């Protein structure tokens, strides 16, 4: 799976409310791609919306 597809998967998991799976997928992605330009986007997704 390419990086864009991985980020979309994480977004879908967050949107579906499956935060455990989203965190697992994000952790796996970030370990494999520590310098990814998507790092900030993934971290923002995991933090959730700001009030």
C-alpha cells in the first residue's frame, strides 16, 4: 500500500470511530516512514478536532 492509501485508511478509521485501529495503523506507518511528509497530518488526525 502506498503512503497516500495508508493515510486515507487512517483517516477512514478515525472517521469510523475506530481509534485503536487508527493508532495501530498510524504507529506502523510512522515506524516505516519516519520522515514522511504525512507525519503532521497523521498526528493531527490522532489528536482529533480542537475545541
